[in-house]
C-alpha cells in the first residue's frame, strides 16, 4: 500500500512539473528521481553529484530521502551539489524520515514534500565513543546550526525553525 502511495505521489509530482512548465525545445520534459537511503556518506555524495550533473536537461530532480543521518562532511558536500543543480530540486521525505544529515540535505532543496508519518530533525552532531553516541561540542553544533539557518534563508524558509 505504501509503495503504491509513493508511486502515485511521485507520478503526480512529476506530471505537475512537466505540465506546468512550457518547453521550447523539442525534447520531452522529464523529472529525475534519486533515492537517498541509509547512512549519509561519501558514496551518497558521489551519487548526488552525478545525479545533479545528469539532471542538466530535467525539469526537476527529486531526492527521495529516507536516512537516519551520517557524516557531516558528506552532508555538506551533498548540500553544495544540490545548490548547484541546474534544475528545480525537491526533497521527498519518506520512510523513517530525514534525520540529522538527511534534514540538512532536505533543506538544501528548493521544495520539501513529506509522506504522512515521516519526520525531520534531530540534527545534533555526534561522535561514537566508548559509551556509544556522544554529542560534539558547541563549536561543531554552532557550525551545523549556522548551516541550517543559511540554507533556510537561501531557500526562503524561516531560519528560526531550521
């Protein structure tokens, strides 16, 4: 049931974008979709960079975000690639949601669409220590907080909520 609902949402989103934008070229308008699931890492960064490059002729690039988070440096690289996208970018938050680095990636997109019962947030930078996950210091937290606020302002969102 969820798969059918997701497919309908993506098809509707793609159709609306394709029909809503007039094209002067002879190519058929298209929308690309890329699934970002699991740990945010260097591999995901390479995937997003490639997708942005290949989406040069697309009407939109939809990122299906379903991640518990991951590496801050990879998330920063991904946000920079998304910002440089030649087409509209959309984060479609699905599954477990866009948690931590996934939330940062979603904030880099032009639009954010969420499936029912998903969430975004929990973006506290952490490290894995002897006692499990431990929050990093104020310096790292301040950096991530500032990045969220800057992306929010860039995309016309409220930086206080970010």
